[in-house]
């Protein structure tokens, strides 16, 4: 932990989180299961805010999926050269 993020915003965040869950009827916006987590669409690290418009309710598996995806993307960007296996364009 190198930097404190908006000191003292925890209570506010909990409040926003609860509002987001209520807005989405406690349902995961991806799969419709019961939502238990709230995700930042635009991550705070990349300038996203705690506004409701930037929040979405997710279930644990979907949240884990997104987190993994974001981590993978970040890793790809950092490495730059690693490519995923592609389908042979010449084979139909
Ligand atoms: Zn889900």
C-alpha cells in the first residue's frame, strides 16, 4: 500500500455499493445470478469514480472472471509481443 485513496471514503463507498446493488435488484448484470459484489466499470486506478453510473453488480464468478481478464490484458500490454494462438485464416 503506497498511497491512501481518498482518505475516509470507506463509508461513502459502502453506501454507493449498496445503492448499486439495489439499482440492479441484487442481480448480476452479466448472468442474472444473485449479485454479491460491485465492480468499477472504469477502474479507480484509471480515473473511474464511485458514481453509480460507473458501478455494476456482479456475482462472485463473474467478478473473478473480469478481474482475471483485466489482469491478463494488463499482462499482455506489458509484454506486448505475446500473441494468442489464432485460427489459420487459410483453413476453412
Ligand atoms: Zn454473474
